[in-house]
């Protein structure tokens, strides 16, 4: 089986519009998370992180990425329950 040379589109200028903004957003997220520990306790930061799937689900419903249903709510509750019980 012979491998073909595939062009990924890097030469078309896709890199500045896809990879760079994602890397910048992730670096900003990590930086702000570390900076927030100066002002809040680690316990509060952990509680906020464990509640983030609920907000993700709410915004997914708001932007119509998912349709609301019992299965979505049960899955989120099970995920958060697992995260909070070490």
C-alpha cells in the first residue's frame, strides 16, 4: 500500500485562523486559572470546575447544539457526582 502525499492546507494560510487562536485561547485559560488561585481558595476553584459541565449543557441547549432530554440531564448529574466523590 503506497502512501500518498496529502496537502494539509498549511500553505493556504489556514494556520493563523485555526491553530493560533486555539493555542492563544488555551494559554489564556491556563494563565487566568493560575492567576485566580491568588484570589480564591483551591476548594472553591475545584467546586467551580466540577460545575462547568452543567454550564456547558445549558449553553449547548441555548445555542441549539443538543435537544433537551432526560438522558442529557442524567448524564450530567452522573458525571458531576463522579467528579465530586473522590
